[in-house]
C-alpha cells in the first residue's frame, strides 16, 4: 500500500540550507518526493523496501533538524533517518526512536570529508511515531599523521583528525620535535593499564602554538614552546599547595596515556597556561625536547629526591638517559666524594666513564649482580655503602641492588617505572635508618632547568644520539628499543620543514617484538 511521510527540515540558524537532491529507490513500488508552495516536503513510498534520500547543502558549523513522521487510520508507519556512508554531518541525537525516548548521549560519528553536502536517508520503520533528528555540520577537518598504540608491542602510523580546542584553557601545538621515552616502551609492553589501544603516544615535545583558548593569557599564537610531560591545572591542592602536579586530578601524566599525545603533527595540551614553557632562543629546540621529561625526571626524582649534598657518595643504577643525566648533574652541581654507575652494556658503561664516573660496573661481568654490589660497596667511602642510591631502571633486580648498595642513614631514590612487584628487605634495613623515596616527575623545576641549560651549567645535548624524520618513525622506535645494537640514548623525531638529516639505521626497520604498520 502506498503511504506518505511528511518530512520537515528545520534550519536552526540563519545560514543557507538547500535541498539539492531528492531521490527515491525501488521505483517499481512507486516512490516520489513532492514539495508544496511553502517548501514543505512529502515522501510517498510504495511499500516495504522503498526508501528515499535527501542531499542537503548546509553551511559548515551550524545545525539543522529533520523531522519525519506519519500516521493515519489505515496504516501505521514511521521512518528511520540515517546518515549516508559518505556524509560529514554529526548526528547529535534522535529524540524519539521505536516509540521510546533515547538518551541524548547517543554516540555521534564524524568523518573528515570537506564537502558541505550532507545526506539524509529516509527508510520505512515500524512501529509508528515521528522521529526528530538534529544534525551538526562540522567545519572541514584537517588531517594529521600520528603514532597509534594498537596492541601490546604494536604501533601504527595513521591519519587522525587534527585536534581542536575543547576548553578555554587548551592550546593546540604544531609539533616541531618529539621523542620516544622508556615509558612509551612500558606502554607497548602492556605495563601501563591506563593507556588503552587507539591512543596517540608521546608526552614530550617542542612546537609552535597553533591556537589558544581564550583563558590562556600568558602565551600567544605562533610562540615556540616546550611541552611539559606533566599537565598541571595550576589551581588544585596538589598543584598549588603541594607542588605535586603529577597527582593533579585533572592533569598529571595524561599526554600519551589517557589523552592523545605528542607523537603526532599536532597535539592538544590542556591547562596550557601551566603546562607549557616559553623556549629561550639560545637553546637548540631539538635538544630542548629532553627537558619535557628526561632532564626534570633526573633532577627531581633522582637528584632532589636523593637529597644529594656536596661530598655525598652516590651510586646510580642504570645507564639510560635518566641515569646518565643524574651522573652529569651530580658531578656538576654537588661534586660527590665518589660517583659509581652500574649498568649492563659496555657501550653505556664507557659513556659513564667518559662522563667522569669514578667507577662503572656491568652486571654482565663475571660474578653477576651480587659481585657487582660487593665491588661497588668496596669502593664507597670507608666501604660503608652509599649516602645516595638512585635506582633508575625499575625492575626487581635493580631494586634489590639498591638495597644492597645503600649505607646507614642513606637514601634510595627510586624513579624506575615498575611493571612488577618487588621485595623490600626490611629484615636487613629496619635498623639502618635508611629512607626510601619514590616519585613521578612533577615538572616543577622546568623553568630552573631551562635557565641552567641556557647558562651552560648543565648540558643535555649528549643525550641526543639519533635524529629521524617523522615519516621514519618505525626506524626511530627500532633504534630506541634496541639501544645496545644502535648505541642510542635519546632519539629526536622531527617534522617536515625542520632542519636536520635523518641518520641511517642499518638493518631492517622492524626486527623483533615491535610491529609497525602504516594505514
């Protein structure tokens, strides 16, 4: 039986909205659109399986509504208003559906087509009740490339929509340089439960402000900035009273963890007024990326947490970027009586020796861990153990070593990212008056560290051993993950247009646990 459906298109703004095409399918069943003098539309459908389609041209950035409904005494029918597959409008909510009200929280969908044409498909639906769908026509969405965490040990380089300002306190940054952190590898290993598949990785970067929320008054569009790995709201108890933004309820370590991060062409930075730092022109921007995380982590979680003082005896477990930065800082700032470094690979051990470590031991030497602990304690002042032990690895073995190295009254500053449980040997330590401190970087020292670098008091440039173009990200991960093979400390990944040459990594791009794909 033929039946008709009144279809009302309601323009919610003054922008131009035009129906540019009206189509029916299954003409054998008899279908047609009619429009009266007042431009009211009616769809006549010939029966089950017949459908109609409207193609609507609307200005980007405004809303319109489509109301469909029909009822007479002979036949009940309804209509389902769906977006066509290539549509770019966002369906905000269906007000009625199948006789019952739906939540306004229905998930919208959006694609990145730049056309201003929106398609509405009208289908028969049972039982009766009118439907009211509201649509938003988003502005054309820019596309960017990003590194996506897909699954344990798997990343993908994909296109994603460029981020936009969500809050007045936000900033969107065009990334110039980013890097890969050991924490990114912990995410890929499945050790960070808060980081879910689909997340854009990365929490370190230098870039240029692309857009600013109206509440951000201490920066300007076009300004070159350093992105802190810790987001600080600047107002909560932890940010103001405790100077502990790592615990901020609306911030902390969220970039590349619970929100999209910096391994992309653009990133949205919440609470930009407190989470960005103006970058001095005198600091090499590709080296400055180490001040997003590595350098302040070494300073706050190692040097300050360890309470190093002039003449302290210091043992550093770990010869990664943070451990070696702790060595440089302790040497330059406090002149310890003895500085010992413990690592694994001989390349890193040699770097530590070149950086004036008094002694450097490898746990791979004959005798293993226990022998290394004994040898290290033997070279401490008076063989008493160390005043400060910086544990910069984050596993059960390194934590056990730290307990064996610390002397009476000493401090263990543990800053490794632990993905496992460890034993605290209180039966050996309770009477030795030791202090154990853990800490996640708070990035409250970043301004001071920028001044130290600018003044030449510390120099993190030695950390940057490899440089890559963003399109070469798989090789960057390869070089960083297999640091012993490639001799890498920090790899800097730069966007097109920045001045640098990508180094050549011999061998296959992917060879081992990490899988990289391009979509």
